[in-house]
C-alpha cells in the first residue's frame, strides 16, 4: 500500500514521538528517585536506556511499515530478551550495542526491500513506461539538505503522479543512499551494487578490448609502432654509377614496397619513415623523399614486418631486374623487426 494517507500518519508519528519523549523524561526521573548509587543504579539506568531504544526501534519499524515482518519482530524480541535478562550494566550495554545494531539492520533491510518492490511496481505500472521500448535509468536519492526526495528520470518517462508517489515513500528520507532502477522494454529492475559492479567490469572489458583493437588497427595502418618477425633490406646503388639507371630511384622503391605489401607485409618502413595510405615516395633531383622527408641512400634501408620466407621470396624477381643495372639488395631475415609509427 502506498503512503496516500501521509497527513494522518504524520499526526500518528508526532503523537508517538511525544509519548516517547514523555516516557523518556519519566524514566530519567524514575532512575534518579531515591538517589540510588553503585552498580544497582548503573543497571537501572542501562535498563532504562534499553527501554528507550526498544521504543525508538519499534517507532522506526512502524514508520517504515515493516513492524510485522518476521525478521524485524524476531530481532526486536531478541533485543528485549537480552536486555531484560542481563544482570549487570555492562551486560545490558553490550546487548544494546550488539543486538541493537542487528535490529537496525533488519529494519532497514526489510524497509529497503519492501519499498524498492513498491517503487518497481509503481514505475512498471506507469502508462508511459509500459509503452517505452528503449533502455533508461531512473535515480532516486535524498537531497543533500534532507528536505526532499529527488527523482531523476529521462524527460517524459514518468508521469507526475508516479513521481509524487515515489517522493512520499519514507525510506528515501531515512537514508542517504542512492537507488538506481533500469527500465528496459517496459520491464523494471533494481540495479544493485553487484549488478553495477558487474556492468562496470563488463564496460571496462569492452573498453580494453576496443583499445586493443584500436592499437592493432593503428599499428597495421602505420600510425602506431609495430614489432614482429620480418625482413630488413639494404638497397645499394651500383658501384660504378655510370648514369641514372645505376642509382636507386623512387620507382624502384615503390616496386619493392608494392611487392612486399602484395606478399602480406603488415607494415613497412622506408629510410626511417613509416608508410601509410597517404604516404608518397618520390625523387626531387638527386634526393629521395618519403612522406615529404629526405631519406638516407646507398643504402636505402627498408624494414618490413611479416612472414620472412614469403617476403624474401617475393623480392627475387625485382632483385634480378635490378642486378642488371648493378643495383644490389641485401636481405636479412629477423625474428624481431621494429617499425616506428607514422609522423606528420
């Protein structure tokens, strides 16, 4: 049942509070009458504290609507028994501290479960939620000053009537916890800490997976360093440079690079410059530019990551054709070839 009779219950609560205050004053005066001293007086004061605490917990359970729950009744009965049967002030205080905390936990746990089910039913019965086909989160918390209950939901998801009923539920005024509810395809679930942690772990896993994929793509695309088995080439001009045909040209380097990529190279670096889709290899006079930067020549060092056997065999035809002009290619297979990332 919702707290639709809020005004009436508030009057009842005020009456109970007044009775509790009067009872407290009466107990204090009763304890002081006769000027009792020693351990008997201490025990009587402790017993008086126990009565006050029991009344407070009973009032709290009534206010939260869980006084008839078995766990609450059992915890209250155990607290009453332990404090009434104690024979010293120390035993009484010990029972108050231990069993009192158990009573408080039982009241709050039952109230939380009771009112969270109430909220789930309220949200699920909202006409707007029943036709909602997306996924949304609703957050309910007590305002920092404790004066009101805040309900955060996507605009138009909850009706004003539903929000008002949620704000009237006393649980949210009693504790400062934040409660989260998920609405998915018209169904409502309470997001517990374990569920939130599980989702967070899942999201972290997805982020790590995406980061790994991004790093891999960046490496393969040339924008991040790449390391693996492959080959290292050194391309030398002819020893007797009797004309332009006997020195390495940009077209020769492009032919080598194209063969390597066709043979499955995962990444290529020419003269210290990593090749990407927009890379260029061209001559400007006697200078070879890669990515618009001059590179060292004689030799031109080319590194490629991939299967060393496949990459080296793919170059045999080019090696033979360049040998005709005296241009020499040295091929070194390596278990570890490191390529730099592309730089603007």
